[in-house]
C-alpha cells in the first residue's frame, strides 16, 4: 500500500507538471505585440466620438443649471440676511421707543419736582432722578425746546401765543412741557408758549 501511495503521488506530480508545462507553452505562444504608449497630449488631441460629445453637452448644461441654482440661492440668502438685519434694527428701535414713552411721564414729574425745589442736591430723591435721567440718555432719549429758540410748528406745539413788543419773529417764550426725541424720531412735541410780534 505504501508503494501505491508513492506511485499515485508520482502520477499527481507528473500531471501537475504536464498542466504547468502546457500553460507555460501557451504563455510563450500568445506573446502580444507591444502597442504604442499614449501620452496625455495624444489623448487630449484625439477627436471625440458623437456619444462623448453629446455626453459633454449634457454635463455642461447640467453644470450651468446647477451654477445658476447656486447663484440664485446665494442671492436669496444675502437678501434674507439683509431683511432680517433691517427688521432687527427696527425692532430694537421699537422696543427703545416703548421704554422711552413709558419714562416720559416720570421724567416730566422729575422736571416739575426740580422746578419746585424738591430735588435738593445730595438727597436720595435727587440721586435717583440723576440715575433715571442717565438711563434715558443711554437709550438715546434727548430733549428739545428751550426758551429763546425760534418757534418751529413741525417740532413745537403752541398752546398759547403771547403778543410781545419788540419780538420780530415767533420765538419760544416759555416751555410748558419738554419735547423728546429718540434718535431722529420725535416721541412728543414740546408744548410751548410762543412770543409773537405785537400788532
């Protein structure tokens, strides 16, 4: 039995050798002809077939459409950012205006108290009044309308006209209620007594 095994293994080895020999002989027989090596210039310089040209046209159209979509989206986003920034500024001004309008009556009371001598220097009430006026200035609230200024019906509300000898034009004789502006927006016109030329 041991002899048989050796014989079978010898036959197997010879069979494998024969197969290898056959493959080796075929490899030698089918030696391909060496082709010319192509360069990048050769490939780029060659003429395109109709299918490749049509495919390039389709790709160019698709690229153009996508580029136009991208430009449109960028423009829409830029417009959106501009609109939201403008709306944000408007809302900030509106909120400041609401706060300022709420403070007007308090500021009027402080002015009346000061005229009557109730805001003496060093008192707690005077300190609170100074802080409140500081807050009003920080939000952009400003006053206008002072005695001696020229009367402007666009900015001042005349509650009384006093004929005054020597007056050449309408001027503010007395301020009854101070006018307030928030930035360039008028919150309340100044209520004034106007000195007019005597007839």
